[in-house]
C-alpha cells in the first residue's frame, strides 16, 4: 500500500514503534516498510515528490483507514495503550459482531485493529427418547454425475486500483496477480519508467520474465547489457546481479514465482517486493 504524507519520517517512526514495521528501503522523501508476517507492506512518499504524477503530488492519505485483523484484540489494545500509542477510538463492539479500535499516526493515517466476535455454535439436536425408534433413513438417490469430492479452485478477475500502485524514485509498479489478490504460484505486475530513470543494482532469487510493451529498456545482467524494445521478452535468471535503465519512456510486464525476494549489494538480508505480495 502506498501512502502520500507530509512527514515521511514521522509516519515511518509511528509504524516502526507501534506496529513493528522495519525499513526495507529508504531514500529522500521515500520509505518502504515491511513486516515478516501477513501484514501489508507500506510505501511512504513525501507530499510533492516529483515521482508522483502532477495531479497527485499534493494529495495526502487523509481519510484513509488502514485495517489490520488481529487475534486477542483486548491484549493488543492494552499493549498499545501502555506504550503510549495515540488511541483515537477505544475498543468497542458493533452489533454485527465486529470488535475494533483505532490509532491515528502523526500524518492523520488511521490504523484500525479488527477482530470478529466468536459465533455461537448451533444447538445440537435432541437425541431420541429411549423407547422411541430412530427415524428411518431413505435409500440415497444415485446421481448420474459423479460427485466432486474437493472444491474446485475459483477463477479470479483482477482489476488494478490505486492501492496496488507503488511509486519509487526510479519507477512505478502496478501489482496484478499476487497471493494477496487471488494467485497461489505466480506474481505479475507492470513497470513504468520515465526517460532517464535507472533502478538500483539488485539480485532476485527467482527467474523473472520481462515483456516490454512500450518504449525500450537497457537491462544489464551479470555484466552484459541488452536493449529490449517493445514486443520483445527477456528472461532474467535467478541470483544474478541486474540493473534496469530506461533510455526512453518505457513500460513492461513482469512475471515471477510469488515467493521471490530481492537483495541489494552492500546490505544485509532480503527484501520483499510489495507489489508482488
């Protein structure tokens, strides 16, 4: 999720201190935050950042509610209250069974914790009286069609929204298929780069397939540079240092296994790709 805020450092400290987020990547006016669980990754962008389209630069994440589902909501509220977190709506339960409370970060982003009240188990039917014969069961009707023993996987249609867009100083990524959006094995996304933009040197632990759909990209992989033009497809092997440069405005479609992570030379650990989660 990408949030445009007035003070990136204040929101970054809020999410780190109270929600356990770690900084995966940061630059002037930009921070990418992640957690090692199922919580959504967060990208913070400085209001007015030139990487944003002109019509979005002055928009801020006011009125947004970032909802997290938790287990043991009373203990979570008590922990945050004792830690001095800015609880702006105390714990309450709605008539439909939703239990929730809210925090508000220094930039006005509302974080809502949600837990659903346990549903009552249906009452068990009374057993027949001792002298009462149990009801007779009819012979099962044989179906002409075989019964499916397992539920068939559902088909998913994915429509990208603004929440699926991640802006960085080097490119704009729009998430398509991902585990959070219905896929199990693959992640796909689009990359848009302005003329002259260059991504950082990095390594991905999974094979990637890039298809350039507009413009052209210069891709350097293991010391070799290839120009990939619109209509061409590039297969990037795993665990090899690569860098992408846009000599002209370009767009590409990318696919890889959903468990792919990145690493950057000179830094420790790996980093998830928020748009592919």
